[in-house]
C-alpha cells in the first residue's frame, strides 16, 4: 500500500499526516444515546469506535467520557510515534 499524505496548516506552517484506510471528518463524529428495553443506557460514537453502557444515563455518560479519554490517549500516542518516525527534510 502506498502511503498517502494529507497537508494541513497551522500557525507554525504545514502539518502532514498519513491517511490510512479511514478518513474521518469532524462533522461525521456523532454521539448517540440509546435507552435499552431493560432500562439501561448505551452511549455510542461509531465514527470513533467508542461505546459505553450504564445502569443510569449519568453512569453511561461517565463511562463514555472515560472510554473516550482512553481512546484518545491511545490515538495521541500512536500519532506521536508516527511523527517521530517521519524524517524531516530541511
């Protein structure tokens, strides 16, 4: 597979990121709250692959926030490793 690169710009100049199989746009990120038949709640974000459940809506939301934090910390660490592996040409 050929690596594809996306260029975006910040105040410090261009930023490059490799595009794998999934391109995600912020507008595609939606969170859904589902009340199950048994009275429990599920919170889902399919675009990010983050899901949680809880006996109450408050518990489900708290569990979702924890799951989201964990997911984003893993994504952040992966991005840092990718960035460290990219050779910078001056």
